[in-house]
C-alpha cells in the first residue's frame, strides 16, 4: 500500500495484510504510531497493489475503537468520471504552476549574480518530483478502474503508464544535474529543463485529450 507521508507528502510504500470484505479490504495497524496509519488519518487516499495490479482506494476509519480502515476500491460511474476529470485538471494546473516557478528562476538574474540558483531550482525540482510521483502513483491506481469502466481507453492508458516511467527518468536526470559537482552552464541547464518540460506538456496534453471526453461522457469508450 502506498500512502502520502503525513509530514512530507512523499510516497510511502508499506507491505500490509489486507482482509477481503466483499469488494472492500480491511487493514489494521499494530499501534497509533504506524506510519501508514498516521498518513491515512491525514490523507485517506491510498494505492493498493494486489497481485501486481495497482488499485486506487479510499480509506474510511473503522468504528468501535478499532485501529484500522476499510479500503474502498475506486469504481468509475458517470458522476465519479466527471469528478476525476475535474480533479485531473486541478492536479495538472498545480504541477504546471510549480514548473512555471522553476522557469522564473531560470529567467531571472544572470547565474553569476545568483550563487544560490542551483539550490533554488533543486528545491523546485524536489517539490515537483514529490508531487508528480504521488500524482502518477494515484493515477496508475485509478487507471485500473477507468479501464474497467471504459475498455476502449486501454491503448491510451497503456501509453500513459509507459510515459509515467519516461517522465520519471527525465526528472531523475535533471535532479542529478542539479545535485552534481562543478558549475552548470545556463544554456545546458535550460536545454535539459526544456526537454523535461516539453515531455511533460506532451504527456499532460495527451492525457487530457484522450481521457477527459470519456470521463465526462462526451466521447466514445
């Protein structure tokens, strides 16, 4: 099970024992200090990997004083599809905002006048990588339910899953460049940054063009 760290927001993956309960799962914590338990108290979204397949789940605290949650796997109906479409655009807007902040750093004063540029950009990169990693993990889980509701989207979802891996590698390359030793030429840094951004924009655009019509009910599925 992957949750969002309650303090940092970073993905936290934990092996847990889930008890099937109809179409749901029950999961219990040994104590109040179990990290994943604290995570779900703050943010009830989780991604379960069951037999190698990711599933998006919503955690509901058990009643009666039991220390655990009922995990409801995502099911996509018409109303849920519209909600997912709206939330997808919200997430993309937030991620684009972080990229714009990083671009503003690059477009600022000359590097010689800004000795902390690398640290500033790295801060944006770390924030963006954490946010994007959590976004993609949750998407991979949601894609399982979306494909079940809209089988015709299977080819697009397969491509999007593959692009998640490509984007992650590109971000790791940028991270290594920022964390490396020695000086960074602005032109080289700009080229690498734009390569990452262009790839992300293509990914976002493809996702929006292929998923939103079906999720909103105005396209074939």
